[in-house]
C-alpha cells in the first residue's frame, strides 16, 4: 500500500484539477458542443481509477468513479453518462475483490449502479438548473444592456451635438463617460442679445444614478437663464431648484459663464466646480476662475458672487471635470492642474478641437489604464483674431 501512495497523490491532484475545470467550462452549450479535452479527461479518469483499483489488493476503489462520472454529467448528455455508469460498474466489479458467484457480489453491483446513477442524475439536474439560471441571468443582462444603451442615447441627445459657430472663437467639447451613462454635463446656450452662455458640471457619484440626474441639471439651468439678468442670479435660482430635487447626499458642481461675443467680455460664477483654466497667449500666464459659491443642491438659500474677465486673441479657456485632474497613475499620483496647464501651454497653437483630443490622450497616457476611473469632460473655447484686435 505504501508503494501506491504516489499514485493516489497523482489521482488526487488530477481530481482537484477537474473540480476547478468544472467551474469554468459549464455553459448552456456544453452539452451540445463537447470539448474533446473534457471527454478525454473523463475517460482518462476512469482509466486511472481502474488502474489504481487493479494495484490495490483486497480493497475496492470503485467509489472513485464518482468523480469522472460527475464530470461526465457536466459535459455529456444524460444518455452518454448512463452508458459510462454501466462501464464504471463493470470496471469496479472486474478490478475489485473477487467475490463472483456470492450474494455480496450482486449487492455490490446493485449499490454501485444506484450510487453512480444517483450522482449522475443529481449533477445532471444541477447542471440543467444552472444552465436555466444562466439563461435567465443572460436575458436580464441583455435587457439591462439595452436599457443602459437607451439611457446613454437619451443622455447623448440632451448634450449639444456640435458646439455653436461663434464669430471670433473656436469651440470644442468632448465627454468620455467612464460607464455607459455618465454624470458629467456641458451645454451651450445661444442668447438673443448676442451673448453665448455655456456651462460644465458634474453630478456627485458615478454611473446610472448620476446619469439619470444629469438632465435635471440641464433643465434647472436653462429654465432660469432667460429669467435672470446676471449669472449669479441664474445660479441662485438653479440652486433652489436643485435643492428641491436632491437629498443630502446628492449635489452638483457647476460652472456657468456668459460671453459677450462682440466685446469678448466674460461673466461667470463657479458653484464648487474645478476652476476652469484661462491661459493667456501673450503672457503665457494662467488664471484659475474660482469666484462663485458652494455646490448646488446642498443648501436651500445661498448667494453667489460673479467674476469677469476679457478674452484676447489667442487666449484659451479650458473647462474640465474631475476626471481630468484627479486621474491617477499606477503610482497613485494625480494628473493635477499643473499637468493640465503644461499640456495646454505646450499645445496652445493648435485648434480647440485638437486640444480637447490632446488633453484626453494625455490623461489616458498618464493613467496607463484600460478604462477611465471617472467621467472625463473637456470644453475648450479659443479666442481667434478678428478685425477688432
């Protein structure tokens, strides 16, 4: 028996491998398209048990046939597995203790057939239930994927298809959601008085919950743009709407600005959003526009301050969400405002559209990850030369 211990160890390792294999290969199509390797393992297992039973004298190892039969019930049709039950019962009788012609022999055969058949029927039934459950889960996953795609399509339609054409300026915008539906928001609002309103925001959280709340932000802002004379009033009214719609765990950071296209004068208010970057082309200096107030939706009655500045030819105005500056690389470092400024400064001569792509590719290269950790949105406004300069 001691000489046989290495053989038992090999069998034990093989059976452990089969157990792991069962968890990976069982699908609803396994019974129709059987991988040849799995069938080979079933027969190899039967042969290994038969060989071990042959080496051990006076002791039956027929109970080990349960394992290859269990694998067979996973990967074969029931009819095939029942044939293997008969074969295993014959092998157990052939290589087991020689008691032919006595009643223990018949009893052992009957018990073996009952035991093997019970295992095969149980595993077969379990596999059928598991396959049925897998189909239900897959159907639900497919339905959810369709609903998510529909939600993503609705969200895309709420965002501007293209930036408006504005004399003296180049406009570009890109949003890259981390999931199918994102919580970032941007918008352009052409006003009848020769001004252009624009906004960028970020709903707290990620995924569906944030994405479904994003249209409310758009509605709250647009509904009050025409009613308010100043940007701070627009933000205060939008905040009251958001406060009624949100709970204490939901809020929105938002930057809203109004650009006088003729004079190139910009008025803005920042509601707790990452400060946009205003890069001065002539001085190569940067301004970070922070004037405003708290995020929207947390407090019922807040006051906002407004800031203002003028845009000169070549100036770049870059709005972004936290998916840009808070992106991490494998070392745990953030992309940061400094890196954003370096990218903008190095590519200040390119078009607004190209700069949005450059910023995105720079963040992706920095993070060195297969997918974004957070929604990433970039809006670029570039002042170009005109006759008034």
